[in-house]
C-alpha cells in the first residue's frame, strides 16, 4: 500500500445518476489523481437522499473502486452537496473597530464574516458556507483584502449558503453508514466553478449552469466571488422520462436514444431519419422519427433554460455577464445544447470541463463535464486551508460505532 502522508484527499460527488470518487494529492501547482471510482447512484432523487441504505451502497462501491486503484485510503474527505433544499442569500455585516480607528486584523475579518450568520433564522437550517464577496473599509468600497488597513468600521458583503437540517443529517448519515467521516460538505456549484471557470471568467461576470441528471444548478460569479445561486430540481433525467412517455418506451431505451441521437434544437432537425426503439409492453422494435424525439427533448430543454433566464433576470446579474454562460454536468453533452443556451439566453456560451492542464496522474477520464464537481472538490480542498480538517479521521471510530458496516474497509486494508 502507498503511504501518502497527511495530504491525500478523497472527493465524493453524490449525484442523482452517479457517485464519483476521486482520490488526489497536491503535486506542485497541479493535483495528482491517484484513484477514480464511478458507480451508478441509487437512492437519490433530484439531488436529495431518498433511500439512505441504497445510496450508502453506491457510495461504498464508488469509494472502494477509487481506493483500490489508488492503493491508499485518503486522510480526509470532501463531499459535494446539492438539491433544492439548499438556499442562498447575500448579506452585509458591519463591525466597529473603535472611534479613532485601528489596524484590521485577520480576527476582525473573521468576526465580520461569521457575524453575518446572526442575521438569519437558523431554526431547522444550518449554514454550510459564508463566502465573503468584498469589503467596505470606512467609506472605501470594493476592498478585496482589508487586513492591515486602518479604519473605524469594517463592512463585509457575504453570500450565505443554507441547508435544511433534516436533509443535511440524512446526507451525513449516508457516509456514516459507510463508515466515513466527512471533513466538509461543499456546495456543488461552488466546487464545479473551481474546476470549470477561469479566474478571469469569475472576475468579469459569468453564469455557470451545471445540468446533471436530477438538478440544474445556476451560480453567478462576478468580481471574483459567487453573487447568486439557485438549485432547480430538474435535469437530464426529466428529458429521459419525457422521451420515454412521449414515444412509449422503457426508461433505459429512452436514455440510450437520447444520448446517441438526441439534439437540443429539435425544431432544426429536418428529414425523416428514423431511430429504432423497443416498444413499451413488448420487446418488439419500432421506428420513430428522430425529428419527433428531438422535439420532445427541445421542449424540456427550453423549459430548463426559461427557468434559468427568469432567475438570471431576477438576480439583476444579466448586465454584468460579460463572460457569458458556461454549461457543465452530463446534460451539457447533449448535442446542440450550448448553441441552444446561447440563442435563448442571448449570451455567449461554452461547454465547461475540468481542464487537464491542472491535473496529473489518471487524467484520461476527467476531461468530461460529469467530473466537474468531483475535480472541483479536490480544488476546493487544496485551495482552502486543508489543515483545518486534517486531524478529523476519515474512518469512524469502530468501537464507538459498534458496527460491522465498515468491516469491508478494514478487510480491504487489513486495518486494526
Ligand atoms: N451525450 C449525452 N447527451 C445527453 N445527455 C447526456 C449525455 N451524457 C450524459 N448525459 C446525461 O447527463 C446526466 C448525468 O449527468 P451528471 O453525471 O452530471 O449528473 P449527476 O451529477 O449524477 O446528477 P445531479 O448533479 O443532477 O444530482 C444524465 O441525465 C445523462 O442522461
Ligand atoms: Mg452533479
């Protein structure tokens, strides 16, 4: 087994369609990917845990695959969290530093940032991130780093991400059942943005749209920080089920033809190309017009982008989106969807995948938009002060747990 020291990080993206585990460590300015594990996700719906036992099995499968390849257990674990039970809001908080003013310290900054939490009702909710946007030092606006400046007042603008506590507990239970301790749950759009958006895009104003299987996450970046975010409980799985109903076939057949022949611009598909598909209720094949299936797809894609457009407008961010939109998540691979987004939103659009130049090791598979969140989780872990979470053991205390659940891991590595 490889001994990795204390900086080996596990990142788990629990999606509605797949669970993806990456195991990585920092190597110079890059991240070395040592293990990748993918399993199909069971027990999640629209980004929410609906069956703890089933999703725990999927997590276990994905994690076991990754550690088998890496030949090591990570020291610490970061997991992505999404779903429409997460909400976010922008706040301002001011602290006073004394009449004559004094030098602003790191502690003051922390007090100002953390103080934002006191403005929200935390009954049945918990804060997962307080993300500073910018600072006001006395009357000077838009200060990026106020430490060391002399002032009598410090105001901070923050983006708070809140989660409903009951859902969060279920989410953590999934990992506990697998015998894993989560060091930090990270808001998925925040993670994906680190893997997919360039610092320039985050600065000049860009909307990141992660269309997965069960959720579509919109996050808007400007001035280097996240300014607005919203999770919609709709994604590629809804396109598949519309198709299954519309052409009377099985879900898996609908998924297959969506991926192989689907197109977001249904109205532009001309001609009478036909697609063979199994008929519902019998195993016999039937032919349907590709044009017809793509119109069904377009209707749902349009609905998703209209939701996004409305949210972008209400956020007030439209005028600042000089970087346009970046699409990621598996549904961003749907043929024509980038052009569709650009034409409906009237903004430049591009496909966003983790950029392989930032990674070494097992990078063959990660240049795909389904890996954006997991890669971003590693970026988050190494970009943040990871030391904070190190020391929190990855494996739960077996005696305390008194359970056989993680014997699979013990056996695997002959631990204990
Ligand atoms: N080539 C393709 N064309 C169209 N759709 C695709 C293609 N490849 C993958 N998808 C769709 O992408 C979705 C899976 O994407 P992803 O892995 O990002 O979702 P997830 O992370 O599991 O879900 P979520 O983030 O919504 O919880 C599925 O609905 C799948 O059908
Ligand atoms: Mg996802």
